[in-house]
């Protein structure tokens, strides 16, 4: 069923990327064909801008990048940000102290820098990605295990998002920390998960949905002209905003229940199939 879609916003992990963190050729081809028809393309991700921009370059299609779960929008490295919504340092410090009570650690990021207490493992996606990027496009790391609060204070005005990840099988303390943050901050923070091992924290007005709305408005587009595709809780706000909300076949039930359409999985060209269905065919 072809729709009058003028903007497609696509989540990355679990959506555009397959389980090998690759963009399939069918997905690339569908995106290129949509772009040739005049459709705007945007990547919408929890990742920081540098990482998302890398995959945008791989696609071979000029895209806007909605990064840090909607706290930041930018096109290219040199361009001015279309949207930047940092959290105050006192909020970041309070998040850090609450998370530490549960024996967890939190990574904070700006658009190009990851702030951590502990060294970055060589298996970390940003570490691996940096090996193939020129220096000016690499993710920067700030490691401070001695006084993490000082590191946050020094980054005042640049902290876009925090993420807490737990790799252990028992995650009760992870969800307890998430629950406490929600009870303390309420709608002052936007707290969502992008997988079953994490939760991510932004200032309350930052969400993928609000960022997509901001981008659509800048393009003079209505929600009915927007299609959003995702798989996780952090995609729900943009699925709800879009005229056509698409859930991946591998997506969470809460997303499928809210979506207008359920496509195939990320390992079976689900993004391409949705674009073909609503934009290219008919």
C-alpha cells in the first residue's frame, strides 16, 4: 500500500543493522531508490553521532542523524547541530550516584565523546569502529576512575545521554535502578531501554519521537508524511508520532502493538521490505 512518505526515520541496532552489525545490500538499495524519489532519510539511534554517521556513510545515502535517543540531530561532522539537548551536570551526577548504589556503572556521552570510569574493552563497538576511521571522525574517550564526578563537571553543557549496561544474567538490580530513577525524576528524565541488558537516560524532552517531530517540522512535513521503523522501547515514541509506524519482526511486543505495520526481521531485510511496501511499490 503506497503512501505519500517524505521522511523515513530508521533505528540502527536490531533494525537497519543485522545481527552481524551489517547493512544488507537489499536495505541499501531500497534506501537509495527512496532517496532518488525525493524521500528524506534519517537514522535514529541511541548511539552517539560519530558512530551513527559511520553507518550513514556506509549506506551511501545522504542522511540526517538523530543521535543519543533524540538529544542531538546533525547531518555531517562539519555541520551545525539542528538540535542539541544536554542534561545539567547536577542531574548527571545524581544519576551516577543512584546507579552506583546498585553496583552498576554509567557511561555518558556528548556528540563525539564517551565518558567512562573504566577503560574501554577492545571488543567495544566504538573501539572497533575507531580502527577504520580517520582520527577526526573517531569517537573520543575520557576515562576517569579516580574522580568521575570531576569529569562530569568538566563536561557541563555537553552531556547528551547516559547508558547503564549489565552483562550478567541476573538483571534485577539493573531494573531496580531504572525504577528508582523513574520514581525520583518522573518526566524530568526520559528513561528507556534499547535492549534487554540496558537502560538509557536523557533529559525529559529528549526522545526519538520529539526529535523526529523537530526534523519533520524543519522540512515542513506533517506526521502523515513520516514513516518510522524500529524494534525496541526507545523507538516507541517515534512509532507513535509517525503517520506510518513500522515494527520489526524481531521487535518487542509493545512496539508491535503500537505499530501500523509489522515487517520482517533485521536479518531478513525488514527495513527494505517496509520501504518497498509503502514507498517503492504500487
